[in-house]
């Protein structure tokens, strides 16, 4: 019997999880150390994701994908993250950039971009964050203004996941102002090959070093048909996308936390001091017991949030809870992993050292832990005081 709680999956979800687990064990996991050491983008993993069907897992069947629900996507995400955090983040990029199109795109947009993601591995990147607009999306400075029969998009986006590797970018820009003077955003799909689009800066990251994270400078014209969703509804579209992203990120956190737990627990059983396995010492076994309990709770919350999403229920609060708690538990797990290995855990090429660095970003992306607590805190206030006007 497994110590960490196991979700009950239907046959389809169990099948896809097994596909992801097999690939993680045979292909992605064995490459993770070298990818990290060389900060190398694993181009060879893209055709594997495509041929296995994972690249289009969330894409509706009519557009070439598997049409899998979020529970299945989380099961796959968790297994990929358990093997290679970089590859899991590539998989996440497919979801985040394409989801606005899935939620609000036209059939032509879905056929073009979602089908390309599922069948060719051509991801769409998500372009919301700017150098001075992170958690506060209302501070976005990129503009979209009519120019003849086109729309000119001017500005710069920052911290673009899969930046430079993706051909297309879902860009959120200020298109109008409401009666209170607040910016309203609209989303557009931008081709990096268009005139006036420049990607010229990549960040050197602490973890998930095989991924690429860049800027994208924009002074380009797009056709009105590039608009995704209704004009002025970009914030709502972005938040809807981030709600899904937070739940799938929680699954990544569980996968990384499990990887650290598995490494630490195995080492604690194998490593002997004073004639006994070190797990016989409460100083070692008790932290592992805490991690097993916390990972079980984080996993339960993640899968319940995914189940609620699939059922059409509001997941804005439970999604924030899952992401906040999952990233907190993963942080605890990698810390215990390093501590269990002692000096070896602090040194390369220890797997727990890499996991320690990979984990940290998940307390920042898809809304920081502080933002998640803010969302939950406001929900508490609304519940007890009544909704804000």
C-alpha cells in the first residue's frame, strides 16, 4: 500500500498517466541532469510529446487532440514533473498560451493554433507580464490601437515562457479605458516572424534551466482577425487561463515534491550510521512523515480542484489554495530532501540539489504565493461580510 494518497482515475486518465510515467522513466528523467547542467532546451522532447499524444492532450478532438479533462492533464503533469521539471514546464507552456484560444478563440483560430500544437508541437506562448506589470495586470502598458484596417500593438512583454521557441504569442494589450479610467485589455495572437516583433533577451534562471524565458518587443500590425475573444475582456480571459494554470501548476508541485520525497526516503532506508538505517532516527523519519502527509493533502486538493473545474464549478479559490499549498509543500519536500542527504544533497549532481532549484519558481509563477493568499483572504472577507460592490 502506498504511503502517499493515490487518486482514483478513470481508465482514460490512468492510461495517459502511464504513458507519461513511462516516458519520464525512459526518456525525460534520464536526460534531466544533463539538460540542467547545460541549460539546454530539449528540442528532442518535442516530437516525443507530439507522437505520444501528450502535446495535444487538452486540445479538443475536433482539432486534433485527445480532448482530455483537467484531471487527466494533472495526472500527466505530475508524472512529467516527477521525472524532469523542464519537460513538465514545456508541457505547461502548451496549456498556458493556448488556453485563451481554447476559451474564447474562433473556430478558425482553434483549427490553426490548437491543431498545430497537437500535431506539430508548435506551442503558443502567453504574453501578459511586463517589466513593471507582474501581479498587477491593470498596469499593463502595451497598447493596441487601430491603424487603418489593422491594429498596431506596441510595447514589450517579459518573462515569456518558451520565449523564442514558440512561433505565436497570445499578447494582452490596453485597447480601451472604462468610465473610471481603468485600462481594459484585449488579447491578440502575434506571429514572431512579423515585421516589428523582436525577441532579444533571455534570462539565466536558477532552476528549470532547460526552458527558455524571454522578452518580446512589439511594434507591429495585426489583422483584426487576430483578436482572441471580445474587445476589452482580456483581463477576464487572462484570469480564466490562470485559474487553469494554477491547478496544473499545483500538479507540477506535487510531482517535484514526490520526486524529492522518493529520493530522500530511499536514501534514508539505504544509508546506515551507527549500525542502523538513518530512517530509524526520528530526526530523519519524522520530517519524511510530515512530507508524506503534506503531499497527500496537496494531491487531494489538486485533484479535487481539477474535478471541480471539469464539472463546471467555480475554482477561483480552490485553485489558489491548491497552487499555494502545493508550492509550499514542494518547498518543504525539497528542503527535507537536501537535509536527508546532508552534504551530498548540497552538491551537484545530486538530484535533490536540482529539485531544490527547480521547485522555487513555482512559488512565483501563475501568481505568487502572496497573491494566492490575497485571493483566499478576499474570499474569506466576502463570505463573512458579503461580496464587494
